[in-house]
């Protein structure tokens, strides 16, 4: 996998993680307005985006584990950072939704 291939996978990861992040932040807004069913739907949609991002990431991991040299550039590093922070955001927002629901 050359640097251009890795860059394209990085862009895929950023795109999927970005979509997930947007859905998660919208879910938090819905929870603030006591729209818990919609909030949970948005979290589910975000999870689906994160699965796609993870699948893209797994392609590179499998190739490297198989002995292929992977040329990592800054975009790939950024993609990994974006994915991991979005996964953390999902966990935090799920807790916030639960707290908002208990409060209401």
C-alpha cells in the first residue's frame, strides 16, 4: 500500500468519523430537548458511520500485519486521531443522553 493509497483510506476514515461526529452532536441537542428516541436514532446512525471508518482502518492494519509496508503520512495520523476522538465522543454523549433522560 503506497502513500497515495494510505491517504485515500485516511480521507475515508475522516469522512466517516466526521459524519459520526455531526450525528452525535445533533443527538446531544435532541436529548437536551427531551427528544430521546431521535437522540438514540442519531447515535445508532453515528455507530454505523464509525463501523465504516473502522472497516477502512482495518484494511490497513490487516495489510501491515500481513507484511506489507505501509507508508504512513500526516493524513493517516489525522484520520486515526479523528476516529479515536469521535469514538470517545460517542461514549460521552451516550452518558449525557442517559443523564438528560434521568433528569427529565
